[in-house]
């Protein structure tokens, strides 16, 4: 089978195949014995273990069952689906413009009830004003050479963000303090954005924590990520937005969010940090 056109997806497939191979070796059985126990050909075992054929969910269950590793089935099935469907490359989506990127998560936002977001770079998309979003998306479009549909993308983002004002959704944000001071837009636009942030902090379904630069760190600053309910994580890098669904991956990000949350200040202390960033605008 030819390599998948996305190198990241192929790498995920190879990682999954490697894990299945380790499970077989830990069980101390040969590929032939595995095939006998699973009721398929030896060549199929080889193709799966060498990442030439992606396994089905049933194949993973049979493989783990044959090796006495049933406890690993949920993670491996999630990894299998992730490698096939959920590793989204920004450059592929952005060829058709940023509007499509905003719209691609609309259904997910509607069905999610609890959002947890940690941000270390920019104001969270949920909390952005149209002016701030325009400046940010314009710089992204220019940097990536994406089609200039920023106005439509901002409209789509604001429409998507309407969930913030629904009592059916709860939000917990943890921001690094420098996010309040990064100048990704004009001083006037940034002042409006910080004022909007202060208003959002009053919403009953929104909790905002800010980690001061003076805080004694027990967890290092890390790339931005969002947890959707208890079953999905979006983690951003420069070239991709990884959708993580393996239970062990989600649990890792939940632990990171909990640790980061412990370092954040809230209420009056958080408002003081926002006010300080506003004052610094001059």
C-alpha cells in the first residue's frame, strides 16, 4: 500500500504498527502464532506490523486478545481512528481559505458541553473581538500564503463563538500573562480586546485564570491546547492541528490543565493583571 499523502498520518500509522509489534513481542509469540490465534494469514500480521495495511478496529481487538493485552484496546483503537481521520494539516485546510477552517469545528462546538482551554500565545478564539480576530487571522493568512478571506473567516469565528453565551456550555480558560501584552494588533484594538476580556470574566458560565509571569512554576509553559468534554483534545503546532482522542492522551492533557490551573490567579487578582496590561498600552 503506498504511503498516505500526509506524512503526519503515515507517521501515526507507523507508530501504531510499532506498538502492535511490541505487544506481540511482549507476549513472546511469533507472527505465525499470532495469525493462528487471530484466524488470519501470517502475511496479514506482517502487513499490519510493518504499517503496510492499516488495521481495522476488529483487527486490533483480535491482536490484543491473542496477546493477552486487552487493557490496551481502547487506546489503540483511538490511535487507529486518529491516524486515519483526525490529524488535520493546517496547510491543507487553508488552501481553501481560513473561513473553512473556522466552520470545520462548528458542529463540535455545539455538541461540546465543557471546554477547557490553555493558551500561551494569543487571546483564546472564544474570547476574541472582531478587531483582534481580523488582525490575527490577517497575519496568519499572510504568513501561510492562504487565500484572503479574512472578513468571512472572522464572521464565521464570531458565529461559532456564540456558544459562549449559551447556558448549555461551560468554559474554563487558563492564560499565560504575556498573552495580555503581545501586540498582534493596534493599541486601540488591543484595548478593546482587553475590555472585552474583562466583560467575559463576568459571565456565569466562564472561568478565567491567568498565570502571572512572577509565579513560581511547577509546570512549564507549553503550546496552546483545548479539551472538549473528556474525550477530545486539539493541540496546535506550527504546521498542524492535532486532534487527540486516545484516552491516555486526553488524560495527559487533563492532568496538564489541572496543574496549570493551580498556578493561575482568578477574580480580583486576574482583573488586576488585565488592568495592568491595559494601562501599559498608554
